[in-house]
């Protein structure tokens, strides 16, 4: 399966944005993904954090799906994801990048993993922003 990649460089989030992106949202603000399986149909799953969303997004290859009746796809509509990121998490830059990745492909299988990589990149940025500073020359260690 071929995936579409577009070069997207996200700017470093502010500490406030990073904390919001790494936090959990309420039940009312959750995003619902669909765990899809050949034998089990589509089962909704509530997602409350960006990390849960990134972890949930997955696709298998065609051969695996044909051999394994329990193979699943973690489906989240990219437009709904972008809207959730924009309206709930308040990260317009990430939302725009998601829509750009969506526009680069014709079907979910071609954009799911690039979107997941984008989310993982943003999560890593947020962790780095919120990580305690390393002591070094000219910077005292915290006691």
C-alpha cells in the first residue's frame, strides 16, 4: 500500500498549547473513532487525548486483512479530526496540516499513516516543550 507524504514542518507549540495537546478532554469534547473489522463491523471508541488518537489510527495491509478475520482498521474521519483539533484542542496549525495530508490522498489507507506520523510529531514537540530543562553550563541544577 502506497502512502502519500507531504513535507509539513510544524512550529514549536507554546507551553500552554503543549499542555492542552497532552491533556485529556471531557466526555462531551471527545472524538469518536471506529474500530473496523471484517467480522466485527464498525465499533465506536471514545478518544479523549491526542495520544489516544495517534495510537488508535492504524491500517493493515490487504494480505493481512484477507488472512486474519480479526484484523482491524482504526478509522477516524480526517475532517472530523481536523475540526476536533481546531475547535477542542485549539491548534489551528495542526488542523491545517491534517487537512493538507487528507487532500494529498484519495482514500483513507493512503493518508492514515501520514496523519498518524504528524500527530506523533506534534506530541513529541509538546513533550519537549514541557520537559524540564537539562542542567548545563551556566544553568544551575534544580535541587
